[in-house]
């Protein structure tokens, strides 16, 4: 026996099932364009638009400006960025008047360093058309060339900025270096004093027995020798101090793969 309520519930259940089946494909169709746009954004296109016209000087200038404005607006709409250099392709458009009839001839194509890109070039005729219709005609030709532009792989990232290296400062003098500098200065002073003593003239003294000569050459050479020895010692101390400072700097720059310094044997 069929109850009265069951006749009402069955149509409602069938309607709910049909709505669920219809809703699933609509949701899938709505997500498909979004994923396609995301994948297309990872490889930006770049191109330079070149417009040429042979219609007389005045007419060509005005018409080229109108075509360029419409063409650049179309490229922005198609997400084609301006070219950065000679490596990016060029979209070339050339418009010329028909000699034997009223109308225009349009040459179009995409070009790279190797020449025309295969499948992008062509010639179209716009007979008995006004300049406004010609602009629409050229815009359609540009739109035909855009899908033939080569796609560059990867995301367009600006080149990294290279910062100039900071000048390296020398390590300060240690006690050994300061001592060597002091001995070096003292050696210079002693050497100057020895040179002054050597340059003094020989002193002659007349006595009753004979002439006495006093020469300052020997003591001057002795003083100069002491000064030269001090110069050598001070220079050696400075060299030792700078070598140790360089080794300390190299030990600071070398670090292990995880943490800490690499073990370096020190020479004392």
C-alpha cells in the first residue's frame, strides 16, 4: 500500500538529485578559466609594435598614430608587455594604398632575430573601406599575429642588483706591531745621528810633540750601524704582526657547513 505522503516526497527527492548533478559541472567549468589564466601568467609575452604606412606624408602620420593607439591597447588587453631589447620579437604592420582601386593593402607578421616567425605573416585587402574601417582591419590583423608570438619560459624577473663590495679594513696593530713601530722610529733617529757624526770634519790639534788628529768617522759608523740594526728589528716585528693579523682574518672568514669555525693551526 502506498501512503499519501510518499507521493509528495518522491518528486522532491528527484528534484534535489537533479540540482546536485547540474551544480557539479557548472562549478568545474567556473574554475577552469581561472587555472588557465594562472598558468598563462607564468610566461609573459613581450613584443614591439612597428607601424609603417605609405599613404602620403600627412595621411600616413595621422593614420599611423591611430593604428598605434589601437594596437597598443589590444596588446595590453592580450597581456603582451612592451619589448625590453633586440631579443624580443617585433610585430610589423605595413599599410599601403591600392594603386588600381579604392582601398588598402595590409602586410602583417611577427619577426625575431632570425627573420619572420613561421605562420605569423600574411597579406590582407581592405577594399572600399574608410580610415576607421582600416583601423579595425589592422587591429584584427594584429590580433591574428599575437598567438604566434614565442612564449618565454619562466617568470619575468628583473636582473639582480649587484652591490659594490665594501673596502676591507686592516686589523689594528697589536703589542708586537706597536713595539716594532717604536723600534723602527728609534732606528731612523739613531741612523740620522750617526750620519751627522760621520759628516763632522776631522779635528786637528797642534801640540809640542806632534799634531793630534781627531776623526769622528769611526764613532759615526758605530752609531749608524746601531740605527740600521734597529731598522731591521722594527721592520721584522711589523712583518710578523701583519702576517698574524692576516691569518686571524682568514680564520674568521672560514666557517664550517653547520656552525663554528674550521680548526686552523696557529703558528707562534
